[in-house]
C-alpha cells in the first residue's frame, strides 16, 4: 500500500475514531448530534464554536477501526447515539443522552473503491480491480433502515440529512469523480419519502471548489481547498431548532 493510500485510510478511520467532543453541557440548551465521516469531524468544531451559548453540539463517536458508511451506521447506531459505550456495553437509561436534533450523512465511505469480496476495508484502486464499497441498491436499503432506526431510537429528535460532498479526481483512483451524484439522488428519494429535511452540502461545496483541480494531499475528497464548510450546518441547526441567528453571547 502506498503512503497516499495509507493517508486516505487514516482520514477515513482515525478521525472517525476520535473521542466525541462537546462544549460543557448546559441543561437548558438543546442537544445536537452530528453523525458523519471525517468531513464533518473536521468542520463540526466550527459549528460548536458558533453555537457555544445556544446548543450543546457533539460529534458521534464511531467505534474504533470502523469505516463510516451506511452499513456501519446501521450496525453501530447504538454507539453513535450514545446508547452503548466505547466497550459496547449498554449505557444506563438515566445516563443516555437525549437528542433534540441529529444532523447526519454517510456516503463517501460507501463510494471508496476497495478489495472485493472481503469484509475488512482494504482500499484498492479501480485500475487494479477495486470495487465500490456499497452498490446503489444496498445504499438505498441502508438509508431506509438508518432513517427508521434514528426515529425509533431517538424518537424525540428532529433529523436532518446532509447530502454527500463532491468527489474530484482521485490521484490513486480509489474514488471516481461524480459517483456521489447518483448516490445523492438515491438519498434525496429516501429522505423525501420519509419527510426528512435535506441540508444541501453538495451544492454548497461545489459552488467554491474547483472540480478540475487534481485531488489534493492524496486524501481528497476530504480536502476543500482550506475553505470551511460548517456554515450550512450552523444555519440548518439554527433553523430547525428555532434559535436566534444573531445571538452568540
């Protein structure tokens, strides 16, 4: 495995395994959970800062060595929602978090090309026989299940889907430019079917990202030309929770 491929795997796995973070809990503030891959890990801190006096913002803690994608979100939903601890044990009912809003996305981890016919996540260029991690039919089924589980296990929370961000050409050919478009269409169909609001992260990011620029730092599509992408997340949280957009005192 080349150093670049190792970098991609590090971005997919290590950042997703960092401890869940939040500002100090304030009982009167609504609780917001952000579920996503390293794209959201990197930029959720901006949301946390902007909403520090209006909401308690947390990033979901993926189990160690788990690749964030639609299948693992379904499998590990209890861990993501804080119903199980890092050891996989049930959290006592009185200590479980109560979420007011869940902002979620899975997609890039479904679109990475991997070694076929194995359960582990071994990234492999499509030039050498790599196959897309999750086919379109399975992705749709996973999202259907994920929406159902979120509403079942966090029944008091509003849920908001975020569309998957754009994919540029990958230097190592482990992502294929444009594959996210069809998967975003699948996700939109599922979310509209179930009345889930959609935060259009795709069009926000593509409005400033040079799609003809070669993938940067060997870990694209997780690198956005050093531009923050948290603003739409911040705005959607404000909108869905009815917070004061001008207040951060």
